[in-house]
C-alpha cells in the first residue's frame, strides 16, 4: 500500500524540523558547557545539563530519522522527545537565577520547548492510531491490550511499505 504524497510531504517537513532542532542544540550544548558553573549545589552540575541535552538530541534525531523513513515506530522516540522537552522547560524555569534568566527560561519554555513537546505528543498519538489501524483493531480493543500480537504484523507491514522489494 503506497504512502500518499501529502503524508510523505508532511513527514519530510516534520523530519527536517526535528533534525534542525537537534542540530541547533549542539552549539547550545557547547555554550552551556563553557558558561555553566562547574558546581551549583551539585558537584556535577555542568555534566548533568550536558548529559540531559545529549539525551534530548538523541531523541530528536531518532524521531527525525523515523519520520524520514515514514516508520510508525516514531511513536516511542516522539513520546520521549516530548517528555524530555517538558522536563527541560521545567528545570530551566525552576533553576533560573535572577529575573533576566527567569524571563529567558520562560520565553524558551512558552515559545519553543512546550510547543515542540505538544507537537511530539501529537506525532506519537498519530503514530499510535496508525499502528492500531494497521493492526485492524478498534481503539477500545487496542486499549484493552489486544494489540500486542497484531503490532508485530503491523510493523512488518510498515517495513514492507517503507522498503519495497526490488
């Protein structure tokens, strides 16, 4: 079953968006590494933030990769990306020192991190609906746990769609 051009186009836009944000986070991580104090109530404060951002970049990169491939397995990395973005927004705001730092953290949270987290939740939900649909189950049946066996078949079908033989 071929993927419609409109879905392919939307997936490419989504993938490029995640890839761009993941790449843009790399210089941000370098900036944080250079400017964050080495100690702030925690002996590994700088390492904590950089390590967290590494996980965030990895989740975004995986989400972008699966969007490029049009694979329904995007659900889990998209959910992880959403979670990490919400946690990042929370800790940026709650650990901001001073009025200027708080305003910057709130700006990033409201205009970047939380909207991207909402988009990631949307992507994960749509991927879940697609998997349920591919498995031929109704949503209530899937929610009741009947999807377990059918997901393997749906994933095999999705891989066959993504990589047609020949």
